C-alpha cells in the first residue's frame, strides 16, 4: 500500500538488488526515492518500515531494509542521487560515511532492521547473490522504495445544440510517466439519459507520456420546445492502477441547448371589402 507526501506517491517495489528495484520503480513512472529532508525520511520510516522488515530472519532477529536512490561507485566521494539532486540531507549509519566501504559498487539502504540504528542509511553490495554465494530467499534486503510524481486530471465543460456531437477534453498535468485509467460516468441534471443523451460509463486510458485525451458527446434531438438542459460527467480513478490519479476538476457541466422552433402561423391582419387587397402577416 502506498502513501502520498506532497505531489509524490511512494510505494514498495521488489528487488533483491538495487538495480532490479530501480528498474521496477522506473516501470511505474518514477525512480527510487530521493530523500530531501528529515521530514521525508521519517515519513518513509513511518509508512514502510513494517512492510520491508522480515521477522526472525534466518532463525535470527528481524532484518530488512529498502533500497533508496543514493549510490556510489567506490568511495563516498562518488555518491549521487539517481536524479542528480545535490546531496544536502543525509542520515548515514555508523561508519557508513567513511572514504571507502567493504564493497565496490555500494548502494544504500534506507534502514537496517537490526540493532539500535534502525532509521539510518546503510551501504550494501550491488550483487548480493554473487558476493555471498547464497540463495535468493536468504537475502534480507528484498525491496526498494519508489517515488512517483502524481498525475492531476481535469475535464472541460461543453455547450452544444440538440442533435449535435462535440468533443470533451481530459487534460493531465504533473507527472506523466505512469499508465493510468480514468473512469467516466454521466449523471442526469435536467437532461435525462435515454431521451436527451446516451448514458456514459466508460474508461479512457492514458499511456506514459500522454497529457490529453478527447471523447465525443452526442446530444439527442426531439421536436419539443423546451428550455436548455444540463447533465454532468464525472471522472474518477481506477482502483486497479498502481499510482492513484489525482483531480483538479473532476466534473464536466454539459449544457444542451434547445434547437426546436415554432412553425410560422398565417393570420389575416386586414381585409379591404371595397377591393381585393389583403394584408398578411407571419407570426413566429
């Protein structure tokens, strides 16, 4: 289960190795988490510590941790965040900031779930299976924490005449690298589904990189003279998406304008009985 902080969504991804966890995070439209301050660090601990800790690991104490987006090639001078952010906040554990580390190609974990320093960052090897020659199920660090920018959606309003068809636009801002499904549902106002329009219940999918989608709305026609009528179309997120959609305007007001006119009527305005002249007027 994920959690939201600011404009980002955080969730645990699988990955015995840092590179695997990072790939899984990128497949969701984000990357391994970049921790900018103590507030974010504590947020991650509060929300995900229990999810990544393995109880009584290997017949011993609790073990576990989660890969973060900080890595180094060989020494602490090589450390860098995955997005190039300047390293301004750190929370290294004991001896984790020394000039060299026990393993080349070290990657950092958000926490170690043993000992007293369970909130600090620790360095672990890139390839645990090769380094330790153990089977995958015995490796305690099996997860990473992904950080994915949230997508925000809005839907346009529409005014059209009876019998017309026009397009409505759904726009996407914020993060655009995730795949998301947007549900559309119509709701009667003074306009009624079946007689004034066809009820809407459909899904529109946004692929990674897509920022706008349109769909057509058709207003039915009739011969009744009536006032303009309205309905709404609501957009919502799909519960099956990995990243929850956010909404800045989830309601579209549709106004259907009356297109009917009254047929002209013929009336006699005057008759001249002395001749043949007749004045005719049309009343509409």
